[in-house]
């Protein structure tokens, strides 16, 4: 299986950005966490980050017919983007939403995510480990579906 791991705005600043909230791991460290999980789970990942909303929309669309599932941290666009929601609904692939921080402990504007409506589930608050957990949950569900 191929799983797209898509990351939104400001996640290129991981490690530098509010380490009290997001930890000290960099985007490269995060990619390593995902690659290790992928190896363990025997899946291939396509790991990407962009600060541009439209680029995320295009990447989601390109998953159609190519990927088996999506792990996405839409970052701030979670809270604002109907375009991302629509793109995910359009491709209809099993999707897990990830947030490094526990968004529910934070400002109320972070409590709502448009993207969640298109997700099987949401992993929030487990730091970069959440991506490994998301990959595991998604792989389990894809394999169940195949049976
Ligand atoms: C985030 C949470 C969002 O509210 C925030 O805008 C981010 C990162 C997280 O991973 O915890 O940029 O998605």
C-alpha cells in the first residue's frame, strides 16, 4: 500500500516553532518517524509539506487512483479550509487527520476542524508519535477492507 503523508503550513518550522507546544523534533525528524513506521508496517509513504493551501488541494487530488490512504496534518488550514475538506471528499480515500498538539487543550478556534468531516479519525496530542499511530491505524483499516 501507498500512503500519502501530507503536512500543511508552518510545519517546516518544527523544532524552532513553539517547542513547548510542538516539541523539538524537526520536519526531517518527523519524516524519519514516518519512514520507520512505514518500514515496520510494510507500506510505502510519500511524505510532503507545503505552506500553500492550493498545493495541498492538488496533492490530495493526485492521490486519487494512486494512493491507498492519506495521513494529513492540515495545520492551521484544518480550522479554515472548506477546499481541503472538499478535496478529501472528492477523492474518498481513507484518511486520518493528525495534530501534534492536543488542539482541544488550546484556543477554542482550534477545536473545530473542517477536515475532520472527511477523516476516519483524528490523532491529536501525541507529538510526532501521532503520525506513527495514524499510519498504523490507517494500515490496519486498509488491510481489513481488502479482506
Ligand atoms: C497543528 C495544530 C493547529 O492548530 C496549528 O495551526 C498547527 C499545527 C498541530 O499539529 O498541532 O499549525 O495542526
